[in-house]
C-alpha cells in the first residue's frame, strides 16, 4: 500500500492522470453544453385564416347574472398576412412546406388581422402579431396580441366598450393534416387603462377554432 501511495505521488504517474482528467472533463462539458444551430428566415406563406367561436362573459360593472357568466355567444376570425418570420433548424428549411409531414416551424411570428363580433352586435377590428411555439410534432402553443377598434352599444352589455383596446388570444393547436389545425384557448379584450384612463372593455371568452392554409 505504501508503495502504491508513493507511485501515485510521483510526477511520472500524476501528470498523465491530471491531463486525462482535464481532457475528459472538458470533453464531457463540451458535449452537454453544445447549442444546436438554428436560423431565422422571412418566409412567404399561402393565404391562411382561422374561424373561432365560443362562450363569453362581461366583467363590466352592472352586468346581470347571465352577462357575467359564460352563457353568451361570440365569434372572431383571423386573417394571416402572407409572410412570417421563422426560426428552425437549417436543414428543416430544405424541406418543402407542401410535404404531408410538415406542420410548422419551431418558432414563428406572424402578423394578423382580427375581426370580432358578439351576438349583441358589439364588434372589433384591428391588427396584431401572433407568436407560435412548437411543443410537439403536431402541437403548438400560440399567443396573439392585437390593437383593435371596438364599436359597442352601451345599452347592451356584452363586455365591450367603444374605443381602442387590446385583443389577447392564447391557444393550443393540434394539426389534423398539414394544412389544418384545431385549437382551444382563451380570449381577453381590455384597454389596460393605456389608451384611456377609464376602464374599457372587460371581456373574457372560452374559444374553440379551426385554421386552414389554402395551398395549391
């Protein structure tokens, strides 16, 4: 044992051991710390739109029991502009977007136009941006915010009030084929007291929808 201890302490044994340990540590750290390369591209996209419907409630003061519950009907549509900013693996951009097994990029930002209507006639129109995050091969989490102009009849409480407001929409999407996906999500409209010191819309909606890309 004493002889082994003396051997470990000799420079002849320790130097190769230390170099091997350092090299192994750096190799392992480099292996686990490697960041996979991705790239951004601006892509031209086909015409795409989504139709969404669901039940909403008004959170404005003076709402009746029915108005303040999810027992009111509303719809809204989104039309996507024909370009988007995409992030994905470099090799993925070599794949045709017309392939049956292509669904979308790892991350995208897409400009959208929004058209909203309640069963009481309140309506909104505006433009915004949608962010899309890929969480599985066919499943995506999407977040949208738009600035909309709202027109509403103050005598009919549907949670909307005339003026500029924010239109928020968060939803999970699952593709049923390469062109079409179904979604479920949540929509909120309010002004955040940014466009006006007064409370604007206070509108919440549970949403189901379908989106389709009209490729050739």
